[in-house]
């Protein structure tokens, strides 16, 4: 069945800056180029439109029932920040050279997550273009950009974005994103954009001025939930889905990573009459656009649910009672937690269950540790089993990511405490797992630079609250307040910038070559097309992952261990004489059976 095209409900079209304000009695358009006010014209469905077309590069804002100037909720550009006026942008003016780009499917791809602001010294999308050659040489298939939606100040992770249709000005704005995607495609690399549809940040969020974008019916860690299932939600859902389609269509983006979908509250299925879950509706809309454009488009969900209903195609019955959301893939945090606990020995907080005997083999062997079992951290039964016929590539796994590094007290990476042999084991177990692998920027050369949590709020009370909250968050773990980086300090941002000069160090160069070799081996063995689950074993601190024709082995003990029954060594961290030689301490190898 061919997916039906998405139709945004009653959205006026054209360059007349339509804005949805269903309860307003009067909406004025403030044109700042010549400082004049123009009455907007009401349209069906609670929409208002300008009486004439706006030219490109026009600065404008809205006044709703006499409110101060407020930016357009669908603004593409906020040249003066999230509190300032919007500016019109003409996507037709972009000069694309990626006409031969056939797209890139997420499944089985090597993904590389980066934060634009700290990936280069300049911290811009244009500067990131200059490093695409490095990523292409490494063998990256898709680069995943942490959120670009306009957020307060200049520095931040992007998860407190408030201009969900705009590109953060400090990164270069929408023109720079178009240039980056075009350059990436010409380098043979797809682009995934991290988007946040579960909440908006606390500063610069003016959506409630216009309409019921939020509802007190649900609560999230950030306050009132986005309104996906109460009065007015049809236009809120359209606001999000139109935004997603715009990234894929106008900016030629290949995939979207959806942040924390478990905090997207939608009880529409329980309504009378029942509605489709907003994420299933998004999946169908993206599938229709993919068919229209003739290239693969992917949705990757971060979900703290341990539920394969997330990746069950819409319209199919999921194994559990949850709805089928139709996501292409989902992050598998359990695999990370089990691998991290196994290599570092950490057992605090949510790592407690993952540090127990057998946890690594269970999580690595079937994506979820908690698959209907007891979660000590949550104090309840959690998750459901993964059916045997599930394609393992639908789970994205990693040795580190922005959360698992940056949400630590000092933002220390695994490389801060592990030696290079342990990093080599991590790389092999991630890149030659049955899953879709993801790397975090700098990991490929074993950088010791931290990635810390940072913000740039201008409001003194909010800035102080964020700084003090960070200290309180880690007080129970025994951290001294003086040792916790201040999120508001510029030094915290600077400490988090990648140190590209490390590549001149022979030890870092060796780690980088190991990553390159592993990715090259993936391609040689057509790893991205494999869909079989391996046999997984841990005996005497020897981790083995056995496929039909290949075995990955890592000796985490301090002693020699007998090698599996091998024929040919394909790759090894330390040199080996033959396939029957014992594995020395810290040895990782890949071999044919």
C-alpha cells in the first residue's frame, strides 16, 4: 500500500506568514524594516494571514491582542536570538549540488554523533564542513547533529530549544545547514538531525501566547506537556509533523533522531473517537514523503521503554499492549549500560543491575536487559522481550554518547579511566555488534577531552538556578561543589571542544587506525546487511560474540586465555602469530571460524 501524502489541517500556504492563534481577537504584523504595523486577516481554523506577501530577508514579529512583539512559531531564522524578531527565508535561493544523492538508510549504517558548537574551534556548521573529509576517511555513513533548533544564548546542547523551525544563529542559521547537508552528501555522508518534540526550553518559549500548545493534563520533567491530545491538539500535531517534514524536504535531511519519546504524552488512542498516536502519524507522513522523494527517510527514537512497539510498523499488532509507532530504529541504552559497567566496574545508580553477573551477555545478546524483569533503579518490572524475528539493526548502540558522557558530574568520557586496549574492545564490540553502531565525536581517536553540560542563559535567576541545580544533582554522589563545572561558565564550553591536535600523538593515531580498520572490515564483510543475532558468551573475563562465520573476542582478564576455534585472524589489537595463539591480556581480535 502506497503511503498517503501528509496534509496539514487547514494550513494557509504561501509567503504571507500564516500564524495560528485560535483565541485571538486581533493579530498585528510588525514589519521592522520600515517599523509599521499591519492588521492580519483571520482565516478558517484559527489562522491569521498577512494581506500581502513578504519579501525574503524581511524582519517581522507578531502582536497578539496587544502583546509585545513575539517571534513567529514557524520562524526559519532568528537573527537576533530567540527573543527577537523573525526573518523570512527563501529556500528556493539555496543552490544544491546533491542531485545525484540517492539517500542513506539508517539501518546498518555507521552513525557519528557530534555537537556543532564544540566539534571545531569555530563551532559553526561551515567549520564542520572542513572536517567532513575526516569523517569520510573514517568510514562514517551518517553524521548525527545534536539539536540545531534556536535556543537561548550562544552556547548550549540544544535540548532547551524554543524556535523549533529555526536554526541556531551562532551555528550559521538555515543557509549554513543547507551548505552542510549539501557538502555531506557530496562526501557520501547522510545527515541525521536530533529534534526535540517532548518539551521546549524555559527561556524564549512564547508558544502559549498564540494557542494551546501545552496542556496541564500531563506532566513531564520540564513541566506541562506539549498538547498532543487535548483541545487544539490537531494543530499542535501539525506544527510538529510539518516541522519534521520540512527538515527532510527543504533541507534534504536523511533522518531525524527523536529525543526522549517516552515524554511525548499522547492518550489519543483512549479518546472517543480514538486517534492515531502522534508518532505513528509522523511515521506515516515520513513514509509518504520518502515515497514522493524516492529516497529513504528514517526516524530514530530515544525511548526509555524497552518496548519493540516503538519499531513495529504502524498498522501491525505489536508484541505488547503499547501502540505500533513505526520508528525505523531506537536507541538501546541497555547495551551501553551493560558494556560500560562491564568495562569500568561502575555499579552506582542505574548501572547497578548492569554490573551483575550475566548482565552484559543478556543485554548484548538481545538489546534489553530489562525485558519484563525487575529494574532496581525504577523499583518495578520493566520492559518486554525482543522477538527472535526482530531485525537487530533496528537498535542503535554505542560506547558513549552526549548523554552518557555529558550527564556525568564532570563530563568525563570512558577514555578518561580506561586504557587503549579497553577502548579497542569497546570499538570492536560496538562496530561489529549485530546492531546499528554510533560513535560520539572524538571517540574514534580516544580523546581524553571531556564533554560537559553547558548553557548560556541571559536571565540571572535562571542562570543561577541551572548552576545551583547542577551542584544539587550530584551532591548525593559525594561530589565536591568546587569540582563540578559551572554550566554557565565559558570555560566549561572551552573544555568541551574537541582537541584535534591529539591526532598528532602516536597513541591517538593508533586508536584512530583501529576504528578505521574495524569500519573497513564492516564494509568488506557486508556487515550492514546482516540481520542474524549472534551467540554471546562471557567466561573467565573473555567476551565472545559468535556469528555464523566470524567471531569477535575480547580478553578483559589480566591473563592469557585460550583462543576460540579460529581459522584466520582478520583484525587484532595486538599482533598475533597465528589463529591458534592464546589471547593475551587486553587483546581484542576478529577472526573467521
